[in-house]
C-alpha cells in the first residue's frame, strides 16, 4: 500500500473461514479493556459494550498473575470482508472529518500482538465509513445512502410504466453500500472524506477524529478497519508490508437511536438495520468488534468516544477480499 501526506496532522463485509496455519487467514482478538479514552469532565456518561459481553470467561489482561506463558490475552474476534469501497491508504491523517456534518466521534484503537500482548508500534491502521446520510466518499453514485425527502417528488401513477423483461447485465459491486461482498469497486469521484490511515505509537495506540457514522440500506452502523504491519513509513506515506487484520467496528443500539434524533441523521429517509439484524455482526459483543462508547447521556450531540483493543497475529495475512 502507498499513501501521501495530503491533509495530515502534525505528525506522521461476510465472515470467512477461521485462520489456518497456512496463513491464509489471521488470528485476531479484541477487547474493550485497556483502551478507554477520557471524555470531557462534567455530565453523566453512558458506557456500553463492556469487555465481557459474550457471557464467557473474562479475558485475562497482560501482566496478570494468573496469566501463563503463551496464554492468549483476549478472545479471537470475527473477520469480515473488505467490502467494495476500500481505497488503499489514500490519506495519511488522523482527522478525517473534512467538511462533513455530524456528531463528533473520537475512535481510539490499541493494536497488540495476540500471543505476547506486546503493543505493535508503527503499524498502519486504516479506517473508513459512510457519512451521516449513508454515503461513502469516492462512491457517492454507488452508495445506498438515505438523504432527506425530496420536496418535488412526483405524484400520481406513471403513464409510461415499462413493460417486458429487463435486459443486460445486473449492476456489479454487491449493494448495501459497501458492507457485504461483491468485490472491489473503483472510485467514481475524487472525494475522500471520512477515510484515513495513521500509525500506532510506541504503546500501540492510534486515534482518529471523525463523525459518528450514519446508516444505509441493509447494514447497521459500522466503521471499516485494516491493520498493516512490517511496512515502511516514508515521505510518500506507508509502503509494503502485509495486512494482518480486516474487520469492522460496531455501535450499540442505544447510541444509534440517540444519534437518530440529531441532525443531519434525523433527516435520513432510509430504513435502518439494527445491530441484531445485521448480516456481518456476529452477535458476540466485543469479540465481534462492538465498541465501548462514552458520551453525555441525553446529549450525544456533544460527542462520542469509542475505544477497543485489537490483538493481531503479525505473521498472518488477511486482506478481507474474495479468493
């Protein structure tokens, strides 16, 4: 992957088979512990998606007296497909908002080695997601976003309804605005909002500033992510290396319902798919990518912080693409 420095800050969708020893898949684990970012002081907060939401034994953090040599630090998480709307490291930056309206959202990710629990520094982490109305930058003409109801919608029954069977090839790319399969689509515009790549620090942390994602037909609210390791940071961006994780982060229903009361989310005319209805989220809580969220109760418009720890096998490869 390569990238450029345009717009940088002050410093540099169906689940597949389980990971095998041939490295065609990668082992990954997530937990919400150890990656909580503080929110502004004052006001009540809502915290959801705690690190033990799957009903199993709690994960043992690194350094615990009960942890044995080689013991896994966190549970394995689900892999997901890349989706059709990924753009490879196009913007090396932490603030990916550009001019998009929406609830301020800070996403803090910690990347660790899943076996040793050691933080992975200088990894390249990509995130990308739709805007408040369900549109992906670079793919507005293909996205299935909502938008506001038209004021000049036609009325009555059309007099020239088409007849006969349709001809030609169906559209490609797997609908649903980038959440499922369907292969990669080439960008149809030069816009690049709500996309970015940044490197993890010496403690494995990376933070992005963006807006709370909206929704589109067939998918719950989510953020796509990739983690790349063993590459090189250059003046041109990040080059080489391998992709050891492709996944998605998810939002609990309480937060999404709260966001739907705030403009511009409240103007969307698209029917929303809930977390439980989603075909990508596997229902396993943090193990499946469910973020731990903090925000002011009854005032989500002030901003949301999401945190998660992602454990990866740096020797494995998982691009999230078919084949």
